[in-house]
C-alpha cells in the first residue's frame, strides 16, 4: 500500500487537470515520484500559484463538480470567498469519529448531553459540518440533543438558560472570544452557569492557559480542569488537521504551570497543540510553515497552509517532555484520567499565521495592515510603516489586537488613540469576513491597541508572531 502522500500525488496526476498543468508549467513534464524523498522535491502549491489561477472545475477530481456533495466556502477575510467542493467519501464515517471523541472527553453515552452549535452556518464548513455530524449522532444513537442558534450570541445565551438545566451537561461549540462573551452574559443575566456543567469546544484561533483558568472560574470547574475547554486545528481548504486531545491539554498545562513554554519550544505565547491522524492527512514543516497533503474533491499536494509551526512524532514529544522533567501521563492520572487510553498519534504545533493572525474568528492579514499604513495619509505622516502585530488578552481575558509602530521623528503629533481609530477605519475598508460585524457590534474589541516603539525593538520576531519592515 502506498504512503498517503504518494497516493494523493498519483490520484492528482491521473485525475486533476489543473495539477497536471501546474506540474507542466513547473517542470515541463509530469515527474515520476516513486518515494518520499522525491515527493519532498515537488513544488509547494498555494492560493496564489494554484488555487486562484486555475478554474475550480479543473482543480476538482475528473475536472467536474458532479459527484461532490457540498461546496463550502472560506470565511471571506481576504474580501472574497474561495469555494471548496467536498468529496462524499471524505465525510462518510465522520460522525462516528466525532462520537468517539465526545465519548472519550465527555462520556456522552452515559450522560444526557445538550450540544449548542454557536458557529457560523450557511456555507461555512465548520458550522455546516458539525450540524450534520451532531444530527447524525443524535439520530443514530439518541445520546445527544442539538440546538443550532449559530453565531447569534443573544440566542446562544437564551437557549443555554432555557434548555441546559434539562441536561446533565452542555457542550457549547463557539469561537474563543464569542464563547467567553456568551458565558459572561449568561452569568450577568442570572443563569446558574456553574450548575450546568457547560463545556466549551472552540473553533478558530488558539487560546492561552490563562483563558482556560478564566473559563474554569466562570464555568465552576476547579483550577486546572482538563475538560472544560478544548479546540482543534483545521481550515476550510485542508479541513480538520488535528484535535486537542486530553494528552495535548495535559502538555499545555504542564508548560504553563511550570512556566517552561519558552525553554521547551521557544514560544512566548502558547501554541495550539493537537494530535492528528497520518492516515487522513500528511503534514510537513517547510521553513517553519505547515504544508498539507490531503485527498478530497480538490486534492492538495504540498499545500502551504500559511500557518507557522512544526510536527513531532509521539515518541519525540514524550522525549522532549521527559528532558524537561515533565510527565503529561502522570498529570492525566492525577486529574482522574486513564493514561493508557491516551492517543499515540503524532503532534502538530501551530504558533500562528505567517501572513497574519486569527482574531475573533477572522484572519487579519499583514498585507491589509501594511496597506492601511501606506495608503492613509494621516498615518504615513506620523509612523514609518514598520510594524509588528500580535493578539493579546486584556485584564478580563478578552482578545485584543496590538500593533507596535515606529513614530516618525518629524511627526506633527502622536496620539495613540487617534492612530488606532485611523487603523481601524482603514482596516474596515479592506477587511472582509467577520471584522465589519465585530466593528459594528463591539468597536472597542475591533479597534487595535497601538504601542509606540523604537525601530530596534522590532528588528527581531522574538516577541511577536508577525513582522513587517519597510
């Protein structure tokens, strides 16, 4: 049996017109790829050199949309949706695998469970996929009850208050900041959140262990509880690429509680840590960027994710932990879980976006911020155009966008608030997706925090995920 990457390559060469053209343009021929060593020489594909130049049908298996049971779309953060057909076989059995995850984390077969799906619906893949998955689980097993209020925070609060008391536990699927807002609003309205055994399953941007501590406090769980919050890693284009298992959470807790994140992995902010199935997706790290190979209606062969990170085999991760005196299996046992049931799948660590960052479920692109500084005269007269940006948390644990800028020596005046407002207005003109709705609903959250720095302070990327220097 061929390794997954070689099988996906052979399928793409045989059945995808665009990929054959892509290779012809790169090499003048379609190369033979007999092993993984030669596979690693294949060109990287991305949205610029492959997705946008070739028609959607040519990127599909057999050059047609027929037989693809759904067409999902990206969030539209760049200003225009990209569409991604989905192959029927890829989703067959997905509800059973999701049920296994729910059973391991939440014992849903023995605990009456309400699932509240607080995700974007319509053509957004996560909302549509999970709606199908949970309906299937409910129909086939009867062990969960589903509500689908979507990303309407007020409706999520309403259904939590009305229906969660009828169940032994509730799982709220949401985005980090949105989920926190829902819980805080519910508490403010007198809903007895701490009595409802609510679990938070996050989609989108990663989260810190400080966020987990805050959610444990709000939800009524003890310090360091491992099941109150979990997440995953994926995107519409390459789908789910990993799940945050209990073992992943235990690793994150140890890194945070022992203050060893920088020593172990060199990060200043907690990465997303997930485990993934090599039989479903092949993940490489190429010059610090995660690169995906996956079979689907649009097969991807060495596709650049735009995410910074790396992969570690299970044994390598355990060795790394042991070298720093960390034992995540012991922590699992200490907090009431069977270490023997922990997954032995490889790990993927995601430290952020190479081209921007994820903020309130939308991507803020470096190129958009760059354009704002260059094309807004008020800003170009006052700052040099050199900047770094990162996602921070305020004193309440809410995410905020911070931008460090270098003032011009001859700047007529420097007002951080006025510069922040100008950046927000410029970004609003250029940024699609969720950002305009966030600005309308919560301008304080959408408006970046501006920090003035000397140029020397942003010459290295040690403290920030994203850097742009003119």
